[in-house]
């Protein structure tokens, strides 16, 4: 049986598979930057009592499995995560000084899907995504030679 969470008058298990992409699909998630962006997202999730169940940063997008309390909408949660993380990324990782007016890090939208009884399939997909992408890149390189 699933692990149900409780609020004052609610038993819940609301999970979402979310994909977010940096502006222009820049390849931002390599090395040290990748780990720091993940830590920033984990900290922001904790501040709103959102559980980051699983996550993986690909070179040009991030997959996350989030458990969001029903008191928050997915749209509000994603607006918070993308907005606050963009500010912290610009300040802490990119060394931006002064105003952040007109600066963006994330693309405008996101992809979200609810997770029902197939949670383990989603977790496995997120974990395996990097391996699959590397295999695809290798096949493309082999074809181009």
C-alpha cells in the first residue's frame, strides 16, 4: 500500500512527474553546476514541504518526481521553484550583480504528468533517462562516421 501523507483533514498522495528546460535549451547541467542546481531545487522544495522523490539533470533539461501537498497547486509550485531557483542560480552560480530585470534561466513552460499506480515505472524512467540519452548519442555518432 502507498505511503499516505496527512494534513489537518486530508489523507493524500499527490505525485507529479515534471520536466523543466532552461531557456533556449542551453546545455547548463554539466559538472559542478549540475549538482548545485539540484541542491538549490531540493532546498526550495523543503521550504514548501514539497518532497523531491526522484530527480535527474540531463544536459538540457531536468526530470523530477515531486510529491506536492494538495494545499498547493502544481502551477504555484512550479512558479515558485522556477522563479526562486532562477534568482539563486543567477546570483550564486553565475555571479550576476545588481538587478535581474529581463534575465531568465528557465524556458516559459514545463511538462507535468500525474503519477498513479505506476510510480516505480516513472522512477525507473527518470533514473534510466541519462543512460538512454548516452546510448542514442553514441548511435548517432556511429551513423555519422
